[in-house]
């Protein structure tokens, strides 16, 4: 099949590419970049993509697919459908499945489930058995089965000794340790510790619970020379710790979620459990620090922490509800609305945070937009105004605090593995 995307803005900061022209794709491969003649268009399906951007396929490096174990909340396939709808051609899946992703069988099972999907799934395996932080998972076996990183996400790697060993192993194959930074003994709460938690009388988690693990991990990364990636950073001081560590040349990177760069803990006053997540929403000063960190490059990536939960479980009293919200279908719209349109980031920087940097951190080959290369592309319209409607989500779960929000900027199509997703449908190209 031949397709032509007319007058699209091709953008890839990694290649210093910024060009408005036609793009001709045949059998999933980029055949021609440049304005096409009318006869070239004859046997092709033509898409009028003027004012749309075409960029290397976006990667969401922090997604919970819930399979195996909670297929009522999400499966590998429904999570991938949600990713495609949100503009992603790849996701990294977190290991807090049931059973945990701590064996090569589970890594292979997840990869097998995703193999025919447009969206690539890169499993992140548990660093410790059962994510208990007591004994190392079989890291090399997991790596050979396809794991691209190691994390006990949901919790921090409990023992510093286990973390040290995990780092030493991960370094041998250049994989990152992806840390959920939270000191368990300080984190016995359901929201951020602040004036708001005092007013609401809810048990709370102070920023320092995050900062302590960030500093521990930075010090151990310096000691071992391994790569550490700080997942869902949320505290102001943690951003500063990462900034200083980068200045010293320590191998540390960080990601932030759309909820942590837009929402504050004041939202918890509604007692809506879609404002309950881990780490918790913090204060305005923390949110502002996330934006500064994104701008100056301290924070490398934007990742959704897509965490599906069933309606029955989420609709409980605030203290009992599980942590987490879905995000695959809103991340791009929020990033464009709140970062690009508010002039905090350029579109080039956004592409770095959603495509180039996650690939660098996870050692996934970069996508090149060039004749002869496989088409792995995201197309988005930065000006499309739309209203979030959870009933239209492809995700099996609906737990989003962004329902009914007006956003500016939306994914239009994705292409990968000789498949295209456009106007709610997948088809082979
Ligand atoms: O809010 C969260 N939800 N934070 C986590 O670390 C885990 C996640 C989940 O799996 O639901």
C-alpha cells in the first residue's frame, strides 16, 4: 500500500530536520521526502496533513499495562490501543503485574501479547524478586528476554545493598535502574504533607520521603557508575538534587508526569480519588519547579504513569482508594496546552522529552526520518481544540482527573510496523 501525507511539517531535532513537504510511504518504509508530482499521487491514499507535525514516534516510558493479573483494568492490547490513540508508537511497561514481571517467562509473555500490535512494548522488569527489595531478580535473564530497564515501581528498591547489586548488574548491559523514589517509613499517607493535608486531616507524605531516595540513588549511581532514572519526580528539592548531580557528571535522568506539572494538592479538597496517586500531587512551588526542570533540561522526559484502576476500586473513600490515574490519551494534549502553548517548551523540546530522550535512556534505537528508513512516526496537530471525554478512551479504565478538560493539541495519526492508526481505526499500510 502507498500513502502520501501532503505538506506535513517533518521535525526531528536529533537530525536537525525541520521541513515542510510531502511524505511518501510504501510498505511501511519512507520512500520519498519532497514535493510529489500529481502522477505520484495516483495509486496512493492521500492525506491532507497541512499544519500537522510528523515526528519520530512518541515513547511513553512509564505505563502500567496490568497484564498478567488485572485484565479487567487493562490488557497489553487495550493499553496499546490507548497508546496509539494518544500518539505513542511505543510504551515501556512497569513490572507491578500479578505475578510480578520478575521472570523471563513474564517478559516474553508481555512481548508476545504485543508482537502484532502497531505499538511496541518494551518491558521494564522487576529489580528484585517480587519487588520485595530482598533478593535480586535474575537480571541478565530478564535482559536477554527483552527487558530494557529494572524497577520495583510502586515502591523504591527497599535495601540499599540490593540496589547496589542491581546497579552493578544493570551497568554490565548498560540498562537503567528506574526508581520509584519514596522512603517507605515516611510514606504512610494518602496525599502530600502540606497546609492542605492539615486542613483535611488526612495522613500525608512529605517531600522528604522522595528526596531521601533520590539522594541515596544518586550517591549509589556515582559509586557504581550505573545509570539511574528517577521516575515520576514530584518534589522541588528532588529536581534540584538531579540538577546538581547532572552537573557533577553522574549518570542520572528524570521524568515527570503531566499531573505533576499541572495539578496541586489543593485538588484533594474535592475528595475525588482521581487526584490520588503516588507520588502525591504536591504544592504550587513543586509544580513550578517541574516546569523549570523541564525547561532547563534537568527533567529529560514526560511520561504518563498510566495506571488503570477499576471504577469499583477507585470509587471508594479517599483513604481506601488505590493510587494512580490513566494518562496515555491525555499526555500529549496536556503537554502541548500547558507547556508549549504557554511558551515553557518549544515543540522541538517536547519531541525530545517524548521521543528522543526516552529512547536514549532505554537504549532503543532512534527513529530517523529519511528515505529508506522504516516509518515509525507520530502525526499531531498542535492547534486542534478538543474536550477530553473519558467515555471515548480506548483504555479499559476511566480514572482520569482531566475528564471534560479543554485541550489544545492532539495526535492525529501514528504509523509503525506497517500499520497506521487514523480516525479511531487501525489498518495495514
Ligand atoms: O499512582 C501510582 N499508581 N503510583 C505507582 O507507583 C503505582 C501506580 C499503579 O500501579 O497503580
